[in-house]
């Protein structure tokens, strides 16, 4: 090795005499000047120069288009103006950027602007749909009678102070209730069948269900119309409409519930089976509670689809203008169907009523949707704070019960001896962990107390984890132990939280929930 | 032999194995040699509730599959009755008059395809842009809100879109249609008969109720679904490859075009086809906007369009049994087309690299 690192002062001399004697092949030149202090790079994603270019080209484009529209060419129309201005804007922005940047950067900037504007266009469209519908529906929505009367006494020419849509609101609620009463048990049971009893038959059922999600809603309506009304000779009724909605909704609910159930971590189910639970107990106490939020979302989204769908109801319910709360006899109407019949009329008041009805329908659907988001934002096994607290309370009570059984005293005595001061905060650290311990708590009464060897092993693991944590914090990869670890230690001093009884208090249940993937279809 | 000497293992086994007593005596006589460690049965016996549960679950699956098959078979049975009468002219005939035996889906099928293709050609860039924006460009703070808003857009009922298209979009789009037909009228699909730019008496209503307007409205209904599938796939593009591209000096668009888009190709195609399936079946928005015609109308800007679902909504009322059969045949053909499109879509999504993990 000929590398000389310590002779910093001499390398030029040896470099001069290269070849004549043994010279170092690698050397460090003397530091002739101090290292230039590098300017700090800006990591901001929005560059000032881009903003200036954007604003400049936007103003130029608007001005140029205005000149084109008002002086140069016989063009008109708001949309035309916007489109032409936008094209000119993109061109100008590209040219401006090309003054300073190379081709690749120009392309990057133009695409960024284009993608941004496409997303903006999409949001604008939604905004305009919602605002326009509500805005034109304000007239009838302002009158209280719109929500309390039906249309039996109001003709097309009557003012908005007469007549309302109570018949449609009640009709929608009745139809969707019947449809849900059929499709929730049937749909959830079928989804459970698909996920819990895999086999050739389940695969066949799944294929058929997936094929039926392609069934256009009007064809579902036509099927019910042809069978119930034409062939069996019943009159159009709310019940027939509910059946049509059910046929349409069932595949949607089954499919999304199936997806949710398949995401339930396998180790939860295996834990239950390993403790001796039967399939039925596993499904009822582990699978369904774990997937509850996802299943609720599936049902609510299916409901939103079912409420908003017009065409099956159009064929089977028979539009009516008066209130009918009996789904089995007489025609019934729903909100979308009433909207549809209102706007078919040429009268302005009827069209205004149509918009009002559409606004009511939209608010209903949006509320359902918000509900679905609030409930189902989490993956299977992830609990809300409230659910976590409930699980912790439950497992603490279990702990009292087991201890009481071991000591041979009533549970209340143990409960009194353990005040609620530290309500099992350690177990609530991770929701999935609590779900695990709840699954374990299912048949935990049959487990013998944890053997000392196991307790020793887990204690060793905890010690190792703490050491690792301290090391990491020394390398600044984690916050200082003083704050984080002390909080952790404080909270883990609550042995009542774990369901296991006796002196062998185990550490909090390990976070062994499987990789909870994001629900792809919720 | 006293109870204290008994082996705890054997005692525990005695609880589960049926011939417990025989086993226990053998163990105590010579514990080492005579323990026969038989492999456990992997399938545990089901108890009563379990068997009942299995049959209930299987039964509900059977009910669902029966209903679904009933729908399909009934459609097919009814449809084939009408098909038998119409013969091959069902595909080629444009008019719809089942009572005289002269009916076919040529016009409505073509109309459905035109509306769906117009919708997709608007929805594809719109949803691609939105998906890219949400997955790549949007600030992290608003990302979740955007996802929710796009999903919300998919939940808005179709009749609301129909209202919006009929009363808001249609009057605003007329000048654009007029402009396109004036300057791009030499392209056959943009040509409009019955409108002369130089004739002051000709009214722009020749552009109302057209395939173009219906297509835009359906595009807005389809775009959220397509976009959320694409976004799902784009966000799964591997971080390592993204960072690799950036580290090699790629611009953001360079990274997207060389990593994200190739990775998400299956999602783009599959999502678009799922959107196409939805667009084919859309009824009420289309029915509100178009004015039905029973000829093949390839001029998408011109007044008059049709689709299979609009035909059913238009003609089901007061229809005789045979007319219902004819409508069933039309519905069946729509169902089959949607089914094929959806099947291809899910196959493409499933086979693509990005879809392998999503299933």
C-alpha cells in the first residue's frame, strides 16, 4: 500500500520526482484556500420564478384572448373564451420557460401546469354540480310546506307555497329500508360464505356475483317489471321497487364486503381457531367485529347507490303525487323519481321543485357518504379512540374476573381493590394490539397462567427493546428517551390492562396485526 | 397406582382421547416405550352450531346465486324469444317497432357506443390528470380531502348530473358545439346537417340534446370511478424506483413517465374500461338530455341520440308482452357487452404488475 496520508506537506515534491523513486500514488493536495461555504439549497417545491412566469403568461393570455374575441375574430361564448385563453396561456408559459430552461424542464413545467388544471377542472365540475343544483333548489327549500305536504293538492301552475315532497322522502326511506332488510343479511352472509368457506362452489358464487355487478340498473328494473308486474300480475308498488333496488344493490354490497372480509388479518382468526373456537365463534367474535367499520362502509355506500338510482324505481314503483306509506299496495315514488317527473314538466315552478327535490336527495346521499367516511376511514382491526377505550375496559374487567376466580372472592371485591386510576393505558397503545388481546380473551379462561420461563423470555425481549430504543435515540433516530420512554414506562405500569390473571403479569400484547392494507374499494 | 404418580401429560390426554383409560394404564406401566405419537387430525370435528352456520352461509350464497342466475336466465329466455322472431336483422335493423316484427338494436347500440366513447374521451384525460395530481402533485395536507371529494363525486346520484347537464351545461356548450362544427366540420363526426353558419335564421338548437352533451355528462359521472382506480395504482408505484429516477436526475415528469405511468398501465387501462362499462349502462342522465332518434347518428354534435337504456326507459310503459321481450333482448345485449368490458377490465388489472398485489 503506497498511499500516504500523513505527509500532507510534502506531496508536490514527491510528485515532481515521480518515477525516479518510490512515490505515493494517492495524495491529498494542500488546502490552499478555505472551503467555500456552499449556499443552502432551497427545497421548496414552489419556485418564485415559476409563479412569476405563471402570472405573467396568465395575464398575457387573458388580454390576448379578449383582443381576439372582441376585435379580431367573430367568436363568442364563455366556454370558448376560457378554452382559447387556456391554450394561449399554456403556449406563453412554455415559451417563457424556454427562455431560461432546457427542453426537459420546459416539458416538466408544462405537464405540471396541465395536470394541476385538469384536477382543478374536475373539482370545479363537482362544485358547479352541487352549487347549481342547490342554488336553483333554494326557492322551494325555503318553504316549510315543501317538507310537510305531498303534491296531491298542488298542480303544475300552483305557487311554491303549495305542495311538497314528503311522499317522495317517505317513499325513498320505506323502499331503502325494505331493500336493506333483504340485502344486509343476505349480502353479509354470502360475503362470509365467500371468505370463510373457500372452495369450488364459493368461487362459482363469486364469479356470478362479480358478473352481476355489471348488470345495468335499468335491466334490474326491467327484470322485476317483467316478472312481478307483467307475468305475476301485481300492481306497481313500493315493494316491487325495493326488490329492483335489492337486485341492483346486492352484488355491490357482497363484493365490497367480500373485499373487506378478506383483509381481516389471518393471525386473528388463527388465534381464535388455535384457542379452540369453532368456525361460527371465530366469525361472530373475531372476523365480523374486526371488519365492522369496513362492512358498515360497504353497506352505506351500497345504500347511497340504491337511494340515488332512478331507473329501477321508474319501471317498478309507478309515480304518484300523493302520500302512500303502504309498500304492498298502490304506487309509490322516490326522491330521484320525483325529481325526474318534476323536471319533465315545462312549468318553471315544477322545475324549481325538481331542483329542490334533487337538493334534498343530494344532501341525503352526502350525509350517508360522510357517515361512511367517518365510520370506515380505518382498516380492519384499527379502532377508534372510543372503541379502544371500550376494549381496554372490557379486558380490564376480564382481568378482575379471572383474578377473582383465582382468589375465590367475588369480582366486585377485586374491582374495589383495584381503583380505576390507571385504566389500562398500555393496552390502548395500539388498537390492533387490543384487537389481538380481545381475540385472545375469547377463550382465555382455558389458558393456564403464563409459565415463569415465558415471562422471563418476554421480559428479556422488553429489555432488549429498551436497549435498542436507547441506542437509536443516541444516534438521533428517535426522540430522547427522557420524554418518550418515560411516558411509555408510566403507561405500561398498569398491569390490570392485560387480560391474563395472576402474578405473572405479561407485557402489553405485542402488535402482531398483519399488514393491514388499505381498502382498495371502499 | 396412586393418583399422585400419574403422568400429567397422560392425564391431560385422557381428557380428549376417547379410549382414555386404556392409554393411561399403558403410560404408567412403561412411559417411554409405549407412547404412540399418532399424527393429529388436521380437520377438527364441527359441532352443531358450526354445521348449522355452514349450511346457513352456504344457503344464503345459494339464494344469491339463484336470484342472479334467475335474472340472467330470464333475460336470456325472454330475449331469445324476441331474437327468434327478429332473426339476424336484430343486429342490423335501426327502427324499433316490435309489433310489426321490425325491430333491431343497430341504432341504439351505435348510439350507446357513441355516447360511451365520447364520455371516455373526456373522462380519460380528466381522471388521469386528477389521479396524477392527487398521487404526485398535491400537497400532503389536502391529499386526503381530495380523495374524499373525488369519491363523493362518484356518490352523487345520476339524476342530479342529468339535471345539471340539461339546465346548466347544455346552454353553455351550444356555442362550443357550433364553433367545432363550423371549423372542424370537415371531420365527418363533427359535421352537422341542418345548420348553416351564414343563415341567420338557423338556430343553435340544432346542437341541443346531442350525443356530445350526453357524453360530457356521463364523463363526469365516470371520471371519479376511473380516477380512484388509477390513483390507487399510482400510489403503489415502488418508492425505490421513483427515488432512483429522481436520483438519476429526472424531472418530476420524467420520473412519472418512466416509473409511475408504466407501473400503472394496467390500472389506467382497467380503470378506463370499468368506466366504459358504467358509461354503457347509464340511463337517467342520458334519458333526460337526449332527444331519441332511431337512426344511426354518427354526427355527435347534432341533435338526436339514443342508447339501449334510454330505449328501455322510453318504451317499457304500456308495452305488450312481446314488446317487453324485445326490450329484454336489448337489455340482454347491453348486459353482455358490459359484462365483456368489465371482464376484460378486471383481467387487465389483475394481470398487470401493479394489479398483482391489489387483487
